[in-house]
C-alpha cells in the first residue's frame, strides 16, 4: 500500500473557462460573471483552487486567467466550477453575490472532453435556465523543461537596410 504518488503519475494541468448565453441576474444590466474552481480533497471537502477575473456586464465571457491543478492519473479528482454574478468587488466572499450555475465533474472528464459545452446547473442539479447558460471548460497539460535551445542565424544576399541605428 503506497501513501505517496510517484511524480511520474501526475501532471500539471491548466484549466480555463468560457461562459455562454448567461441569464441576467441584475435588473438593469448584464451579469458580472466570475468562476470559482473547487477540488474535493479527501478529509477537507471542497477547497477553492482558483478563480477567474470578474467581467463587467458580459453574458459571453472568455476568461483569460488559467487555474493550475495537479492531475493524478490514477486518482478520481472531483472538480466543481461555480459561476457567480459578482456585484460587490470589494469582497472575495460569495455571500451577497448571485449564483448563476455550476458544473461538477472529474478532472479526467475535463481533460478528455476539453472544450465541450456543459449546461450550467442549479445547486439542486436541475438546469439553471432552459436554453441559456453554458460553461466551456478547456484543459491543457503544462510541461516545463530546463533544457535550453540555442539558435544560430545567418543570411546570404540580404538587402541592405539602414534604419539609422
């Protein structure tokens, strides 16, 4: 029985998210969406692993911020992504914010089905809004290397270009 995972059995994965066709949660403007990503960690429950930026008045945001998660190949990792209408930017708490909908899945499903649209669900598991509310989750394995690459460039019969340098 092994208690630690070999580093060869894991990879670092970046997750990034888009939302489509959000229903307005605000009365006089579009929603101000933000997505929070949680991982269900043994003994700790749902732990926040990252969140996107907040977009003002946008129903189809493509979030730029990527969330890094360790992906263990032989371990079931439950991931929950919650979309919120963030009305009070002065707080990081979800208290007082409007829940738009969420997706609960596994990290393996996100990696395998990268880019597949998923319906936003209420906390009860029912669809958040008929014909509205999709989350597109993309994943990419990050590889890092300490290798250096050297280039040697040369040219033959290039036109003379003096830019006054």
